[in-house]
C-alpha cells in the first residue's frame, strides 16, 4: 500500500491506496509486526502462510540458481560446445607425472572413467583418489593406471601449463629450421617438447624454414630419452631452440648494460648449457646475488657477458630479471567443437551436469571443512572477475560453464543453515514442523 498524507482545513488525513487486479502482494518477513497486520491483509503476509508454503517461497531463490545452471548447460549441449583440450605442458623426467607414464602434450579425456570438461573436474573427484587416466597421445587413445589423490594430481597438473614450443631451431648464424619426424614434410601439430616421449623415433629430419618443399631434408640420427637430451645433442651441432634467441632488450636493464642485443642466442650460463628460455630463467632465479656469466652467439661469433640481475618484488616474491624477451613460438591451443546432443540428449546430459556440479561443489566445501583443501584456494570478487575474463578470452563455452558453476555455488551457499541466508529460514521452518 502507498501512504499519502494531506491537510484539509485544520484536519490532517492519511490515505492508504492499494492497487487492485493483476498485482500479487506479499508483506515482508518481520515476525515482530506479525500481529499488527490487519485480518483482511493476512492472506498476503509471509508470516501468516503455512509452513510448507513458506518453505517453497524461501527455496525459490536457491532453486532459481540451479535452474539457471541447468539452462546454461542445456543451451551449450543443444548448440554444441567449443572447448580447449585439457593438454599437458612440458613434463620433467624427474616428476611424479613422468614416473607414472604421463608425457608432455598428452590430452586428458577422462579421470576414473568420468569425462572431464574443465580443470575444476580434476580437483573435485568424488573418490578423492585418481586411479586411471584416459588420454590422447599421437591421435591414439590410451588408458594409464596411476596413483594420486585428487589434490596431488591437481597441484601437479597446474605446474605444467599447456605451453609447447613449436619445433623450430636456430643455428649460431641465425638461420632457422624446423625439426620433424616425417621426411616427406613437417607436420603442423608437432612440438619440440614432445620428441621426448617413449614412442617417438630417434630418426628426425631437419628442414630449413622457407624451403621445406624445394629442399631435401637433412636426416638426423640421434639417440635421446628426453627433450633436454635431444637439445643438448643438437647443441653439439650448434643447433638451439628458437626461444633462446633474444627478441628485445629493455633499455637500461642489466642485459642492456652488459651489451646483450636482440637476435643474440644465449646458450650457456655459468659454463653450463641451457636448452630453453624457461631453464635460463630458473638458473638466473636460483643463482644467488653474485654476477651471472653468460655466453651467446651473435652472427656466428661467440660473445661472453657478465651482469647482475635486477631484483623486483612481484606479489610478495623477489623475482630476478635481466631485461630480455624471448623469441619463442608456441603451439596454439586446439579446440574441440562438440556436436549437438539434440533435445532429449541435451535435457538428460544437462540434468546430469547440473547435479554433477552440485555434487562436486558440495565435495569442495566438504574438503574445505575437513582441511583436505586449503582456504587459500578461495577467491573473492577480484579472483572471480579475473577467472571470468580469462575464460571469456579462452572460449565462450568456458565462460558460460563458469557462470553455471558460480550459479550453483551461490545456490548451495544460500542453503547454508545460517539465519541471514535462505538456508537459515528453512532450518527454522523445519524446527517449527518438528
């Protein structure tokens, strides 16, 4: 009702206007004013409704979150999704992943027989342990038996972002080459980091960039077990990974002061060879505060440099930098476009995904309560905004999947038995019923 006050002569009036027809009125949930509501208005009062009516009214909010998530999943399944592959990055030979059979460039498909759609599906496995991993390697399906807890697997997985170097090499004079396992011509899906896998041949072919079709390739008879061994073997022939070539030098940086220039190929630090820009960065970071000695090729001439890295504090950590950018090129992420599952398939799978998201979210909260997961994994509005931006830039399907997951999270949190939330109201309603 809208209250209007006016004065006529010496008399003050208060006029209450209630719209009629087509309006649904509901008084707020204020138990202290319950008895003050007029008898004729109590049919519109929440506090005068029956217990089950109040239960369904309160449940409507969280239920809307779950319904929204279902419609998002249904829409994605009905129209088809475009999602990036769950591809492994560079796995080190001394890692637990490598010892249990996983290799660089493997594309994850299933864990414990269940399809995985995004990285959160790894961390929220119901069993808490991961026993089997289904993956694609060289366009071939494989099932590998492993022994990890879901948290261990998740923490290990995020150590290897899907950055795989293109199979480009460079010699001491700056000539660029492509390395391939195929003598008839290079294959676009190959990576320099996947030649370490057990099923890769040791006979490789070298093509000079720009003349792959007109020039016969050079056959390389090599013996190696890991990509580092391959690159160390190639370095004896003065062939290096392209990412070791300096792309740009920051003005006034330690590298600039030491005389390092663009197109220099840094291949040694403290007298020990390096095979990737990542390895170079690690050695600088762990090198202490003493001057760092580097060796590089400049147009076929060997140059030596000595510099002291600059220390910067980034996110509370001290990071040593020398002020150079790498020329490395990386394989783009492959996207999988799924076919529409049709009306009934989308309905059933959408319901399954919604329920699966609810279960996995509840599992996540359970792990937080039992301290199986760290509270540091919880992100606030800024974290959600960053993840939303990243997912949008990666794939629209990923973005909508994230929105569905956030909606499910909000629905479940709203059902917590805390008085200020809908779950608190439901708790008191059940106490009344009991």
